[in-house]
C-alpha cells in the first residue's frame, strides 16, 4: 500500500517541533526579544503562499478577487520580513561584551 | 522548475531558519544567525518565483507590492525606539496572522491554482488545513491588535471581564470546530466566511481579560499562534519551508509562554483566563499604610552607593516607562570609576515581553556579561552592599517566599532584601500589578526614593 504524502509532511512537521523545542531551549534568555522578532520574520515565509495566490491564473485576469488577496498578503508579509529581520539586526548590534582593557 | 527541485530548496530554507534560531544561543553567533534567516527567506522567495514561472505583468506587480511593504517595514525597523519593542512585535504578529487569513481565502476562492481541487470540490484534507490556518490566523490577527492597543496604552491595560466570558469563548470555539466539519460536508463559501468572522471575534475575547503585566505571556502565545497558522497554510500548500518554519515558531512561542508562566508561578490557563488580582484585592491596605517607611533622597543614595563595594541593579517595567536606562548606565559608569562592582539582575517576567530589560540595557551600552538572570545572581544578594531597585516591584516582594496566603506565593523572586541596604526607586507606595503590598518597603534596610526613575537616577549621578 502506498503512503499518503500527507504522512511525510506530518513527519516533517512533528520532527520540526522537536528540533524547535531543543533549539529554543538553548537560546540564552537575554536574547528572548530578538528571538521573538526573528521568529516573527521567518514566519512571514508565508509570502510563498501569497506569491502563488497573486500570480495564479492567466495574466489578463490578474485582478480577480483571489489575486487581490494574494497581493495584500504579499504586502503584509513584506512589511514583516524586512521589518522583522532589520529590527532583529538592529537589536543584535547593541549586544556588546565588556571591553577588556 | 521541477516540483522536486523546488521542494529540495524549500528544505534548504527550512534548515537555514533552524540555524537562524540556533545562532541566538549566544550574542556572538546571533548576528550570523540572522544572516542565515535572511538567506533562507531569499531562497524561498526566488524559488517560488521560478516554480510559478509567470514573469508577465503580474510579476511586476508582485515586485511593486514587495517593495512597498519592504520599505514600510524597513522604515519602522529603523525608527522604532527600543522601549516600543513589545508593541512592535505584537503589531508584526497581527500582520502574519492576517497574511495567513488572506492566503487561505485566496486558496479557497481559487483552489485549482494551488492544486487543491476545484471550487465546490476541494480535497477534504486541504479544506481542513486551510480553514484551520484561516481560523488560527484570524485569532492571531485580532488578538495581536488588542495586545498592541494595550501595550501602546491606547486601550487600558486593565483586564476586561464579564460574566459568562469563559463559557462564551468555549461556545465560540466549539462553533468553529463544528463549522469546519460542516464546511467539509457542504463546501459552502458562507460557512468559510463565518469561520473567519467568528475567529476574529474569538481573538478579541481571548485577549481583553488579560492584564498589562501578563503581556509577556500573551505576546509569546500569539507568537506561537502565528507559527501554527503558518504551518496550517504550509500543509495546504504542501510547502516544506512553511511547515518547518511554522513548527519552529509554534514551539518557540510555546516555550517562551511556559518560561514566562513559570516566572510568575502561575499555570498557563490561570493567565489566559485573566484578571489577576481583580477579584481578591487586599482589603487591609488601609491598615498597612500606617507602617513606617524610611524616606531618602538622591544624596543619601549616592553616599550609600559610593561607599559600597558591590551594587546589584534590579530593573523593571518602570525603567522602560521612564526611559531611565541611559541615566542608569551613566550612574553605573561613575560608580565603576569609584571601584564599585556593579551587576544587573533580571527577573524572567520583568518588563512587557521576554528579554525586554536585556534589550533596553544593551541599548544603553551595558555589556551583556554584566547582566544576569535570576538563578545566576540570586545568591549574590547576600554578599552585596546595595541593591538598587528601579521600576521593579512584585518580582522583589519577599511575601512570595513567606506568606502562603499571598496570591504571588511561590513565585520566584529576587532576594533583594538580603543585601545590606536596598534603594527602592518608586513614584509612590502604591502596590504593583499583583495588587499586593510589597513587604520590602517597610524593612529596616530599605530606603525609599520617591521619584520618577529617570529623574532620581540623574540626580544621583549629579551628587556622585
């Protein structure tokens, strides 16, 4: 009997939860705020779905309702991607070690 | 581009995202980690363009929207003051949530574009995945908006509760589940819209009963939700990058919520159901106000600290409100010049989001190896001459260790009272968020400095 591809995706999902569990516990508490902003940035990879939604169908019918939702989603995700990564970068730049004299 | 090849590259992005989080295990590797994250995102976007393969007019529009959004994001990222980080993160969560809703709507309206079947006959599994993605996304959106308004101070941070609130939430939650089932049977668009609508309402109802100082839990929880919403959409789109990321973000947010709850010794449900201290406010406050308090000024504080050999600083939300972190750093610089050993003690729930105090201190150029977590530093209070409490309250209350009747009993607290003397900067004697009196105020070794955190610190600098 063939295995449904859904099972493979479910496996990836569950294993990723475990990876996430161990990786996040190893994050130092002082970097919890950057952790939140960077997880926020990477969850905007949902833009992948938004691009597919925006470009679906022939190009002469590009502004069907479903496409418009796609474009709006691109806009929102893009704010997040740029904002999230840049603000994380800005925060991480501030963490400095004591200068050794 | 073949579907197999693009799936492989999505896996690569997923791994880069894991490395991005892994980098945060220490400040040295964190910057590199962020570049991994950016690389992963770039790969995902390029691969999507290549696999859709539509470089016509629509592609131009996509780029335009990408640029507009990117510019807005970049401007916000550079302009935002560090003290506004909690509301920024809440605001960003709402965008992820709404984007998830939009993608789900688009997939529902045009399933053939996503290989999910045709309108009126969408595959069962896809229907469940997209409606769950839409529902969680909608809850994330409206919940984050409320969190944003509360953090920004546009909406009062006080818990809003009413009778039957929890039952109403339960009913609405069950309704969503029932509607998803019904959607699978009927494929009706109206049902789909109803699910989205009810989820928006649930998001609002979930967050309004939660008070201001519980925001660290709420933000972490919404962070987690945004991850699960992304994962739901990832299943719909059969996209590995999205599934991996969703799982990572989901578990990350869940762990942070757990850490925050533990920092308050409260169960997750206790926080979510809201309204701490709203019901069992201490009634004896009138009697307690009679207790004597030692009142000091900036000169006394400066004298004490100058003659100390070690000082521990305990910052809290009040420091963020007063924007006192820079003045504080100046004060510490002067003390260090006088040969005083200074370190900082951070309680897990100090501030309005996880790690809030650390970012503010980093902004004020405090080296991160002078900043310690509760477990690392708590034993040092006994050997320390002066504890300088600035804007913190409940997290220093010794009652949490001694009085089983107290609502905060069992909460891990900083053993501030063990140091030789305690300087407590506070605007008044009013109780903190938990609505209980802080025993520390009336101790013999406590000197109260009644003033704005920033002004007081500046005055101390002057008299030093």
